[in-house]
C-alpha cells in the first residue's frame, strides 16, 4: 500500500506544495527488501519515502517526501533508489527536484546496501548540479551524511522549530552541548553556517518554494522564468538614492512591482543576494549593504561598507548558480575596501578570489551600477568592467578609485598643511575618483540619474539578451 493512501505529514506536505490534483506517485508499491534482523516482518510502505511528479503554477517538478512514520524515515537501499529514480526522470525531462526531508539517518539494518544506494544518490545530485534546480526543505532531522545531501542542492529551507541539520550532533562536539550552542538549529545554520536560505513555518516554507520555482528556469537549456510585466518599464525610482545603504530596499524599487526573493537573507547581511524581475525576466542581483532597516524604518544592523569573507562567499555561490542557469546578473556596488580583522584574514583572500572568478567566468549578461563608493581591489571584484561586466553605470555622487580622496591627499602630500591637503583632495576627487573621470577612461559607460536606474538596467539587459561569449577550452577551472 502506498504512503499516499493514508493521511500523514509526508503526503500532506506534497499536497500543500503542488497544484491541487497534480501529483502523480511513482514507486508507491516499493518496500524494503532486506531480511536481516527480521526486517521482512516489518511493514515498510514505500520504504519510507513518497516519490513522484506534479505541477507548481503549471511548471513540472519532481518531488520526494520522507515519511517519518516508517522506520523514522531512515534511508535504506530501496528508499535511496526511489530518490535516484526521481533524479533520473528529472534530468531526462529537464525539471527541478524538490526534497522534503524528515529522516532518522541511514538505516542500520541495511548497512552497506544502504550506504551504496546513498552514494548513488550523491552521484545523481552531482550530475544534476547545474542541469536542473535542486531544492531541499527540512522539517525534521537531517543529520550525518544527509546533511551533505542538503548541501549538494542549490537552495535549502528549514522549519524554524522542529528541523535539525547537522553532520555531528551538538552534544557530540567536544566541549559543546545543545544548551551551549545548538549547532543543528535553523538559527545557527541560517545565520552562522550560511547553508540555509530561509527559515519559517511549514506553510511559509512551502509557499516560498512555490514562489522560487516560479522565478527559476526549469533547467539549464530551456527558460521558463519569464512572466508578463505589468509595471511601467520607464518608471522612475523616486528617492532611490536614500536606499543606497539598504540595497534590499533599492532592489525592491527597481524590480517589477517590487518583486524580490532574497536568498540566504540571514547570513552575511552586508551582502544582498536576491532574484528580481525586470520586464518580466528573472535577474540575479548582488548588492553591497551597509545598513539593515526593519519594516518600521529602524536600523537593526550596521556594517562598515567593506567586503567581508562571508559576503564574498555568499555572492560567489549565487553568481555561479545564476551563470549555470543562464540568469542575467545585476550588481549594485557600494564598497569601501576589505574587512580588516584577524578573523577575516584566515579566508578573505581565498573567498575574494572565488568571487572574482565567479564574475569573470560567468558568460551571462552582467550589468553593474555603482551607487556609492567603489574603492580599490574590492571594487574590482564586484563585477567591474575590468573583470567582464558588459555595462557599467554610476550615480553622479559615486566615488571610484583607489581610496577616499582625503586619505589619498594625506598620503601623497604628508608635509602639506591641512588647507593644502584639502585642495589636493578636491583635485584628486575630480581627476581620479569622480564618475566623469571613470567614464572618460571607459570604465563607466554612463553616469545616470538614480531615479532612472530601472529604465537603464532594463534597456541594458534587453540589449544583452542575445549575448554569446566563449571561454578557452578546458575541463574546468580550479578556483
């Protein structure tokens, strides 16, 4: 008997996720075939996982949902092979895979058979990466090797109260207890680890997945991520310059009808990564942020405007995803340099290199808008013309150069008095740091009014729609 024959959490989640009446189960009659430890006497309907396909807003998706009422949702040989079969179908059809996870881990009674099937699942996920979008939603336990399963997917969601995600449980970490630091919690995994893209209630998560699927292409060749644009393409973004500090607000002003789907929003908040709509087309947006405002316009977090290790890592992963699925990339640049701390020095060079590589290697249309300061190598890393941006715009008050003009004047003229240094700073600002100076050298394509940002960006992406760009023949890069 299939798991769908009775009402349970696994089937309920599928019904809530998909369009009404669209789900078709695959492999409902499969059960565990192990006989060791009297396993043949245990009923395992569907071997603890419901697999099949259905529609989200008319878009084909493949789904698996683990049933914790069957051996705790543990992964046995047939359980894993059912999921592998779903991946095979998804790659043939070019449709996203969504996993609804609630699992006690690998089934001990099946040992090496379960491990082998689990390895086959890792392989299928690897082969599917960059071919079809993969999404994981965690509602119960997701521990040990299953944590890698979630990390192999493109987007991960966690239920805020009951979900647990871990390689080692909190109490198994030397010197730690769950009371000290619950490393398996949704809060830790979203804010500190950066593995989780969004946290919420079960209903909220399923709704978010539906919204995300509607913004993503179904695979790396076909593009269904277009919607009718009902917004004015020439709409002015009044007072958008006031949102330069919190660029999530600026992106909402630029996007069609304010549509923004932010990913990893609780991690590295100094960097915004989000999907927006421009003329009905999905665009991936990366933006520096120096302040975070809540719905009451109160500042709840503040940053110094530098590029951090976590921010660079977050942005690089996002750009690689966009490039894999032919999603154009927009950047809003406002960066003063690199994060200066002992902690940052451990990984900052490596993560910055990955960010540079992600932008430089991407062949999708790339547009950059400099909305504030753009200093030094950190600016170069943020999708500058030098590393391959197709179009670069700047607001009139932007500053583009090595460093702040006042600091540059003090370094260049250390013996001059304060009045002379101010004069030299003004000269430096006009000759080296102004948008006009950068435009004169070809590093900025146009200096635009902030209010016209939306119009210019849409025009640029329309022009770049048929962009084709080759790269040197190689197996893959090493960065």
